[in-house]
C-alpha cells in the first residue's frame, strides 16, 4: 500500500448497563477528551439496557460542544435504547448526531 497512510485516532467509548442520572457525570467526563480532540465520537451502546432523558441530554450536549468539528455516532442502538430514541426523535436535535443500529454487535454480546 504505497502512499497510503492509516491512523487509528478515534477510539470507541463502549458503554454497558444503564445510562441515567447516576452515571451521567462519569460518561460526560469520559467523553470530554474525545470532544476536545474533535472528529467523530463513536459510542458503542450495544450493551446499554436502559437510557432515560439524562442520557439523551448528555449526547445532545456533546454534539453541541463538537458543533462543526465532529459528530456523535451512537453505534449498536437496540432494544430499550432504540425505543427511547424513536419515541423522542432526539436525533433531530442536532445535525451531527447519528444513530447506527447494528445487530452484529448485539449478537456478539
């Protein structure tokens, strides 16, 4: 691959369990360096079993902080997470929020 340059600059933040008020500060702190770096911020939510409005709000705020420097990608949305996303249509809050429902991650879990 002459002339090809590869980088693995963007890590994936993998979350599991419940995303609610009890863990919002930890998730926000974990996302902070990724947001400061800019670019796509990929969050694997395939093992998240519950997410309330606090979780939705922290992802909207992260997208707002990124603004034109990047986007939030929620990867592996399924089950209860998908339902709350569909009910609230929260992706409409910001252009730079993307939801990818990936059954491959769910099957591997």
